[in-house]
C-alpha cells in the first residue's frame, strides 16, 4: 500500500525557507567577521615584525649596546657587533671574535658592573659616548665609578671597533698601586690563584674576586 505524501502547509513552508535563508546569511556573516579578524591579526603581526627589524641608527645602536651590557644580555650585544670587533687605547688594540668577546663579557659580568651613559653624540666617522661604569673590581682599585670617553666605529651598521679616548676622572697611579699590591701578596700567600690578573675568563674573574676577599681579610 502506497504511503501518502504529506506536505507542510504553504504558510509554514514559506516560513521554513525564510529561516533557512536567514541562517545561511548568518553563517556567511560569521565567516566574513572571522576573515576580517584574521586579516587584522595578520596586519598586527606584520607591524610587530617590522618594528622589531627596524634599522637602528648608529647612535641608537650605541645606546642599545650599553643597555644590553647593563642588563648583562649578550644576546642583544651579539646582534649589534660585527663578527669580529677590536677594542683599544692608543697604540694598543685587541681583536675579538664573537666567541672571544663573549668570554670577555662573562669575565666582566662577574664583577657586577653597571653602565650609565652620560652623553652620546655623532662625530666624524663614528659615535662618541661618555660612560660612567662601576664594578667590584673598580671599587677595589679605588677608581669607582670610572668615567671614560669612547669612540665607536661601524661596518655595515654594526659596531666594528671601540676606542678608549680618555678617562678624565681616573687615577692610574692608585689603580696600579692597588693592583700590584694584590698581585704580589696573592703570589706569595695563595699561589693557587696566581695569574688571575691575566686570565680574562669567567674562572679568572672568580679567582680575582677570591684574591680580593683573601687580601682584604689579611689586611684587616
């Protein structure tokens, strides 16, 4: 026996079609809104990436260099320097690779240094910076803080050379006297630490601080 086909009343059928059409429109609106939000998010990410890769001026590079040193953040320092960098004063200069410069950075960090940029300005072929720095080592050598003027040179917008121009508030006579007294006393009384003054590694810095501690206790 054939089943009788049943149809919705005409007025209900029309309402159902309208509801389905309305639902489809709502889905399209939601998809459109999601697409718009997705595009906005992509635009924000692109802007953030663009800002992070904004090219720094040489002056901004020097400022960021000292901020990174003050925060003991070699990751930032590495981004600002060339694959090799020289540091010097007068006729004396030392060339460092990024790895050997990192060793020097770790050596310096042991003395808990602070860096305050007093002034920075553009100069012919470079940047001149006046920096006041303090550390446990400078404190022992009775030159704390030590304020010096440096000249920065660049290659391909990265720091390639740092030259010490002058340290007007320094007292090198006192510096040498305190250093020599420490070295001589340590070599006699704690030969296991002898050579720390020339060991510019993390271990050398730790031995330096140990020698200072022993020397101070001995004098006291």
